[in-house]
C-alpha cells in the first residue's frame, strides 16, 4: 500500500486568511490540512496472502481506513473474511498497521512500520493463537520496492505445541519475509503492470519455508462522476510443499491462483 505524503502550506496560508472571505478561508484551511483520511472497499475472487489462499478459492470482501499525516506518519486498519478451515476456525482477519514514510526525493523513499494480524473470533489450536505481530522496513526507488518483514511473535501460532515436533522444534519468532515489488504504468490506456517475488522463511521449521510470485494488470477508472475505481487480476504461485501447506480439510493452499478484483478508494 502506498501512502502519498502531502506537503503542508499552512504557514504560507495563515498570513493571508484574515484578508479572505469566510468561505475562502475555510477552503484554504481545508487545502492546507496536514491530515488525510481515505477509505477503501473491494471485492476479490479470493484472499491470497504471500501466495497462500485463505478463503479456499472463494470470494472475499475487503476494506479499510487509512490515515496519513504530512509529517510522514500513518496508521490504518483493514479487514477481510477468511475460510474457517484456513486458520483454526477463524472467519475474520483484521490488520492494524502504522509507521513512518520518508520521501528523500520524488523517486526514493524509506518506509518503516508494524503490522498486527488480529483474529476477533479468537479460535486457537492447542491453545495457540493465530494473532501475529510483524515489524517491517521498505526501500522504494521509482517502480521498485524492496521490503523486509520480521515476526516478533509466533508466526500465526506455529510452534511445537500447535504443529508437533516432526517438522521442527521451538517457536517461530524471527520468521521473516523478503519481497521485491514492481509497479509500472504502461503507456497503453493507463494500465498498471504489477509484479512480485518473495520468500517466506519460517524460523525453526525449514520445511514450511517457500517462495512465491505474482504478476498482474489493473486499471484505474471512473464510473460517471464517481472516481477512485480500480479493477484487474493477479496470477500467483508458490513452491510451497503441497503436503504441508493445506487447510484443516487437507486442501492445498499454495497452488497457483488467479484473482479477479474490483475496488474503490475514496
């Protein structure tokens, strides 16, 4: 998710507000506000995270709220339905995230933050919760973003108690994910090309580690006077072990997936 940093011109506007009509002053103050709040909602063919489907290839409704300050600080919340067989019987995922974005130049940026995966159903396996906290950092240059995420809790509740000792021993704190993302607007009808490659390493459980990829196209558009629409598709795949990455009913979750979607930000 990209957070656009606004430049505040409050200091320049303040000197002239007293000479403006009331309605003009209100408009100027609104334009100078350092705060930005956006919302988004989308309908997806399924919920795929790091190449793994969490809705058993069934539709997902996803949406959230994002707050950004001109200083670079941001905070957001996002939610999606998940299949009850994917994560210990949970049916809803809520992600809470925040951080700081610094734009060195128009082409170069640094983003550091946190991501909390939260499951309100609080369903567990062997007493272990799927709730997970990650810290992350990302370096962006033009169309490329290199990002690193590291879990500071057990990774979705994986440890000796929840998955036994046959695959490894101990907890999964320190599990990490490194990814390279590419986002480029093609010179053809403003179509966006996206590509992604990542590697998920699961601490103490090497057999669960895998790599994933994504490629997709999407397009921004308007519906009448309604702006902020986007629709497209993503094709994803992994080399995850098909005998290990399964849901509670034994269905493989790391196969190739085609995800169609339409969403709106406003």
